[in-house]
């Protein structure tokens, strides 16, 4: 099956700890994205990557970091600097930079910081 | 920056009633996409509109893109319980050179049998 996988589905961490969320895709897509979803606020873009070894900040990048060492992988680290990390995190990918590309989403990781 | 506003935030309907959600952008869009997220699930692409005044249909769903390419709507005729979920619009501004989407807040639809 082709698609995007995110693990784990649920994640609990203590306040002050960094945590890394994984995202893997086997769709051979060039572009990958991380979104945060909070109730009533839609999806907000954290980071995106157009090609390997390149990534750009989205609208709410503070307190987050990413890497793109492989085309199929785009892990997100939620650092202790993120003030409100508890949220639903969604990874997505698309074929490339063209404006008409739809985005395919993974199942998401629900992060709870205690 | 670009803002995409979506209304209403919630809509409760009886099965068989119609439903409409509206999307308005602060800037002119190059295209707009619609996604559906089932409860507990992830967004799934429904459709993309590109042309001014475009209308597309998918069975009971009708999507429209405004003449000025700043607004869009999704209309569902005779809702069914399977339509339950959150509907998001997502647009790209005309000046965006890459695949960055700005999502609306979503409309949560509940359908009572």
C-alpha cells in the first residue's frame, strides 16, 4: 500500500522534554509538510520541505525543528521551547511544487504534554 | 498574511436536509481545494477548483469558485449520516510560488438520523 505513515498514534511526554514525531511516505513525493491542528483553528503549517536537505518555516515554526535527510522521511521535533505543544500533528506530502498538487495526509499523532 | 475564513463553524442538520459551507479569502486565490476529515481521522482531498466561476459536482456535493476567485462554497444535497465530519477549504494565493496551502478553520457537520 502506498501512503503516509505517522507513529505513534498517541504520544505522552512530560513538560520540558523534546519529542520527535516520525513521518514516512512511499508515494515518491518531493514535497512534505507538517501541520498542527487545534480545535476550531483548522490546520496551521509548521514546516515544509520541497526537496531533500531543504526545508522552510511555515506560519508557526517557533519551538519546532525538522530535518529532511531522505526523500521519504520528514521527522518533526517538538522542543521544550514550544509553549503549547499539546495538539494533533498531521504530516502531508504532495508531488511537488506545482500549485495544483493535492496533499495526502498521514493518520496523525496526538501529542499530550503533561 | 493570507487569511481564509470559513463559516459556519458548526452545522447540525437532520438527515435529508441540505448543507452549505462558505469560504472567503482575504486575497485572490490561484486555486482552492476542499478536504473532508471524518471524526478521529485525517483530511482527505475532495476536489480542486481553478477557474473563475467554476462549478464542479461529485454526486450530492456541489463545489463553486467565485468569479473574483476570493470565495468558494460546498453544498451537500440531502445529507446522509455518512457526510458527518469536518469540511475544510484550503487556498493558495495568486502570488505563491510553491505548494503552500492556507486552510480555513473548517465546518463541523453533524447529521441526525
